[in-house]
């Protein structure tokens, strides 16, 4: 069975993102790499492209943020007028044990909250637009937890039935009700008060995915010239410790005619990106013995 193991994030300022998610929320340094040549082709970019790639981890096992800052091609910012109902990955949610630290950390970066309130569990929550990644972030208080965790990622799509088929039938994940994560009134937190939406939740290990179709306001499609290096919450990755789980999923996707699949294969690893609009996903076989090398374990704190 595959589980969600990573969110791919394209930042306009790597150092700012690392400091922000470390200082404000407590995510830890898990190392980094330069990426270019044959490896970067998995993103659908030419081998003369280049980027810095960095990992951060929280309290949950086998999950990471994979953060990119591309310098060739130069990163393009979010399209003017972008809203969190536009198609693609638009939002993710985290939990923190020290909510006051999170609020102070957000304020220290002069980032304004788009909304705040209290959840049905009585614990505080807020949301803001991350200016470095170009995505909405929800922060939920989790008193007594051992550290920050990633709770969910949200994607806006135009065709819910096609999305249900993709996540449920082709990837083989369990689907649930949209209200597992949010009620309609929660849309006010990220600036979409009164939004009309439908959707479902994908259950995938510790991290859930919220797949939505916005009818009002209607989401805009991804720009036709979108590149994997553009500023955005780029994709969600699914992985397994079992090679056959990933290989069989890739076979199903290819048999179904899923386009824009770029496969990376070595004796130790198997991974593929799907860069098709509204299907921005990744699939990886990760042997446990490579966790430290591939950024799933914390390293020394940042020098700052």
C-alpha cells in the first residue's frame, strides 16, 4: 500500500523558507542536494537545468517537505491574481504543539493572517499565504504533541469524477468524505468566504489529501506554459518500502494512458513524476536504509 510521504514545494527564497519553517513551527533540517543533469529530467526539465533541493522533517516518520529553488530555468512567480481555488495544489495544513510560537514566528516575517478561529476540538487555528512558496498554509494547535506534523494537502480540480478514478482506482487509495477535514465555513480562513465547493478526502497514512472542485468562485486552469520550476506547491508524493507496490502502480498508470510520466530508475531506487495538469503527483520506492541520505531523518540544526 502506498502512503503520502512528501510534499514538493518550489520556493522563491530557500534560506527564508528553511528559517521560517524551522523558527516558527519547529521543522528540522534533513539535508539537501544540488540537482541537475539526468536527475532533474524527472521533473520534465532539460538536463542543463539546475536547482537546490532541501528536505525538512517534523515529528511524523517517513514524511518530508522537499523544497526546491530553481535557478535554471529561473523560477517564475505565481500568476497575478492567483486564488486558492485555482487548479493545482493550493494549500496544506500543519499541526504544532506551541501555537503561540507559531503566531510569533509568522509575525516576525511580516506575514499577515488571512483568518483565524477555533476548531470543533477547541484548539486554535489560523491560515496565511506563504509568500515564498505561493500557497496557503493552515496551522492547527495540537497541545501535548511531540513536534510539528503535516496534516493534509489540498488540490483544486475541474473534474471530480476523473480525480476519484485517479486516486481511488489507479493509485488504489481509500476515499472519504470532504467533511473529515473541513466544513464549508472553514473556507473563510484562506479568503474564500461563501465558496461553493464539492470534493472528497484521500486517506493515505498519516497525511490526508483534500481534493476539491470550486464552483464559486471557479478555479482557473494551470497556465498552459507551466513549468516544474514555477513557484508553487508543486506535487504530492506517494511511496512505499516495497518495490512491487510502486512498480505495480506505475504499470497501472501507464496502462491507463496517464501522460507526462518521467521515470527515474537505479538499482536502489524507482521513482516517477506525473506532471499532467490536476495530476501533479510522484511515486517512489524508498528503502529504509536510504532514509538518512534521502532526507527522511533529522540532521544537525541549522547554523542560524
